[in-house]
C-alpha cells in the first residue's frame, strides 16, 4: 500500500477502504508513515469528512494499536461517563463514588486540563498524597475496594490516538467530528467498560459551540459505542454558563465534597444525579438512586475509600492560593449572563490551567462566583473572588472577565436548559 494513494483518495473526496485505514493507522503508530503525511491525511479528513463505516474502522484500528482492558474478574457491571469538557465541570468527582455506592463499577480513565477547561486528574492531585498513575493490577484492586477508580490512561491504551491527537493539536486538525469521536471512543472502548454515558457539552465554554455540532458529535459517538458492543447513551448539556460556583482544582474538590455531603450547588447535584441514573440504567442496575447515595452518606463513604486506596488523605486540608482579590458588582439588578468561556479563561490565567501539556498547574488557584444567572445582585457586593499564588495574575484574569457578565434591572436570563436532549 502507498500512503500517497491514501491521502489522495481522501483529498479528492473518496472513501477510504477498511484495508487502507488499518494500514495507515498501523504504520503511523510504528513510525513508517511520517507526521507530515498523517497531517495531510488529517486535514483531508477534516475538510471532506468520513462516513459511518470509515469512522468505525478508524476507531477499531486505533483500539487495536494497543491493549483492551478487561474487567471480567469483577462481580459487578462496569459503567463509565465521559464529558467533552467544560468550565467548573467537577461532576466526575461526586458521580463515580455515587454510582459505585449504587452497585456499579466505574473504571474511569481521565485526563488533564488544557486551555480553559479543567482536567479531573489535576483536580484530584490537589488532594495530598493522591496518585493518578496506577498499574492495571492497582486499578483492579481500587475497583474492588471502592467500586470506582479515577486514574490516568497507561501508555498501552490506544497509542495511535496519543500520537495522532498530539499531531492534530499542532496542525489545526482537532475540530473534526470524525476525528474527535474516534479519538474519544477508541480510549473509552479500550478502557473496557460495558456501559458508557457521554456528557456532550455545548455553549461558549464547550468544544462544540452550537447544539447542532454537539448533537452530531454525540450521535457519532453513540453509534461507535453501539458498533463496539458498549451500551452507550449521550446527554447534551449546557455549557453557556459555568457549572457550580467554582473553577479551579482544589476549589472544585471542596465543592464536590459539599455535594458528597448531601449539599452543594443545585446544577451540580442535578447533573450528577441525571448522569448517575443513566450510568446505572445502561449497566442494567435498577432500584438504586444516586440521589439517595448523596443524601445518605454512602457516596461519601465510597469517595473516602477511593481516595485512600489511591494514596490520598481525604481529611488533609486542601491547598489554598496565597492571594485573593474580590470583584464587586458594578450595578444592581438580575445577573442575566455569566459566560462560561470568560470564566474558564480567567481561571486558567489565575494559574488553574495550562497552555502546554508540560506546564504545571496551581492547586489553589481559580475563581469563585457568588451569583449565578437569575440571581439578584447588589452594586458593590462581591461578585467574584479570584484566587492566585502570584498577585500579578489578577490583572489578566480581570481582563478576561470584563464582558463575562450582564446585569439588567428586572432582567430574565436566556439560558440553555441544563439537560438539553438525550441521544440513544
Ligand atoms: N478529546 C479527545 O480525547 N480527543 C479529541 O480529539 C478531542 C477531545
């Protein structure tokens, strides 16, 4: 086979055969196909798309590039959630132990934050002692002990995707629905879960800015899941405003602890419970409700077991930033808009996120908002608290927040519903 033929087929709008896809993924992983050739093919895919059969073949080839994990030794069904990422999205933290408390096994491989969206591993690493890197045997031991595990994907999982995603990142080829869907689903299918719930976000703070694009991504991923024998459901959810009241690593752990203690912001609780119910139903577990697990302390009990099993101290004080800065409301009225992207960029500039994969993050940095859309605010009262280790960061975060809010006397917010649609 000739790589130029593969590139030209897609450049001219043709369909790649199964053999071409298998060959190109295998030879890119081994290094026989060069980065510049794969970049040209990625760009041709971004411009001309792939049909359902091609996306399915592409995903299967990426799964075959590495190991497929196996949880058949467990005595309970596996079920997982993947979020396409957003601002203040700490749902995995209360969700995984809540589902474990209801009888599911949650083998969750998570990522780190890049840009304005946070990463679950960065959040959990603010807990003293907690370890993201586990061997497969350690993952199994934590699952047996706590019912859920949250850790980093090992090197052996979909190595073709790791190489390809890094290349797409630097060649302007991330924003292709076939490539995003196959990238996410190859990792989730290789992770070995038998049921999967996708939280596909839309709005300013999401990857997919419009519900139409988010719906197309969700449908594509649900189809890939079904093709691979994984019971897959997607919820399309709002990311026009941030979730909860905080964005930042330790700040979000603290907020998640409030949810695990039976309180916390209403939107976090609503989404946690909705996703948890979907995860249990997809795994065939009925008669248990994650809302009860949050209320009766069993979710918190499973959280503590999971944190301890991964080396963390659930009672240790969480890190706090060295400096804070309060932003007050410029006028009185109803907060009608709080822009997710602006809040995410502000948190990132405060030190909560990273611009390059190698950058460190600050555990204590981030932002707290004291009102959510629909709330009445008073001029001069605190609207945001900014947290950073270096005060020099405040100015650039404040710039990001300049147009983040709209306050209108007797205004009514125009928001997406928190849960927009269910896609099966
Ligand atoms: N997340 C992934 O894992 N892959 C993509 O392509 C985009 C987001």
